[in-house]
């Protein structure tokens, strides 16, 4: 059984790609910061989004990146994809 997915756009909250229940699948850009065991995305609006993943993100530390994943609680993203932001 698959969960129902709906597509919605909220311009004030950035690009929202799809929702599943209370969580939203998002694509965000910013600078990746590693702080001990935590990975954080610092957005252009100076908002910190904590990234949850089992992957080693050391190669992206300090780099401008694009991330995708499910956003929950407004400040936590379960990471499904990461890549360097285009130059």
C-alpha cells in the first residue's frame, strides 16, 4: 500500500515538491556545515536545517550544495540526495 502524495506550491516557504502526510519532500540549497556528529545546511536566509543521514558528508563540508529529502518539524531534513550546487 502506497501513501497518498499530493503536489502543492507555497511560494513563501520555498520550493515544495510533494507532501506525504505531515512531512514535505523538499529541494533546498545552501552551505553544508559539519559540527561534530551533526550535518547542517545553512540557507541563504541564514536558517539552519539539520540533515539526518547515515552517509559520510565530509566531502561536502563547507561547500555550496543542493539537498533533497523529507522535511519534518521545520528544521530537520531526512536526506535522500545531495550534490554540489552549480557554479
